[in-house]
C-alpha cells in the first residue's frame, strides 16, 4: 500500500509538471507567433503616409478633379487604417481562444492519461483496502465501507493476522494456532492454522463476492452486479 500510494503521488507530481511545462510551452509559442504576426502586419498609417506623400510631391495638381481624387485616396487610407486596426483586434482574440483551447486540450489529455494509469493499477491490484476495522464483540468486519459478519473462529484468526501485520510479522500455521489457543507453537500443528486460514478465506471471500458481484434484491431475488455489456458467455 505504501509503494502504491508513493507511485500514485509521484505520478500526480509528474503529471502536474507535464501540465505546467505544456502550458508554458503553449503560451510561449503563441506569444512568439503573435509577436511575429503583429510585427509583419503593415502599419495602419502606411496608406495615409503614402497619400500625404502624393500631396507633397504633386503640389501642381490643382484641378478640381485631381483634388477630388486625392481626397478620395485620403478617405480610403483612413478606412484602410480602421479596418487594419479591427483586424489586429480580431487576430488577438483568435490567438487568445487558440491558447485557451490548446491549454484545455493539454489538461484533458493529461487527465485521461492519468485516469488510464489509475484504472490499469486498479485492474492489476484488484481490491484496494483503505480501512479494515475488526469488532470482536459483534463479530463484524468493516472493509472499506462494507460490513461482513464472521464466525468467532474466523474473527479470532483475522484479529491475529491483523496484530501480526501491524508488527510486520509473518506467522506460520502453527504460530497462528498457538496464539489463538494460548499454547507454544511446538505444541500446535501447522495444518490446524492452515485450516483456520482456509475457513477465514472462504467465509470472508464468499461475502465479498456476494457483496461486490452477486446482488441481493429484497423480495425479488439475485442478480449479477455487472454491466450486461461486459458479459460474455461461451
């Protein structure tokens, strides 16, 4: 469990670093693209400057039609400048939207990858025990959020194993029998402890399977707690 929690936390930290680096890279690339784009766009006042240059270089254009033409050119330059400014705003908004979409896609991608890793870890490990509470008086075992009722012998065997696990001890069948009977391990048989383990596995395993796999519907009957799309009978 410690190794599993450590690997999960390391995976989360690694995923966080990937997201941070990815977001920074996306923002940097879009900022570079925006800078190059805006630097290469023509100046909004370039057209007006050309029209003004025409006025300066052609002072001899004094005819009414020529002056009217120059006025039209000046008005066109002003309109062109306004359009170019609006294009700059539109491009900026599009770049902001592109950055938001890319960041969202990156976050979702990392989340999907982490979810797939966690699902794969769950499939490899099977049942993950977050808490195990043993009530000897009521002969009830609470596994995560599920309660199971065991026999007195099974409760005693499970309690001995729990105490040994808290001390990081491994008990043989004879040692388990000795602790329960209050005798020396040399006076107990290995088979007796093995039998107790078998009965504990059968009693607890059957109830876990019944609770997780075979569902009991009150006043109706029994059914598998499995999505029918996942079933396959050959």
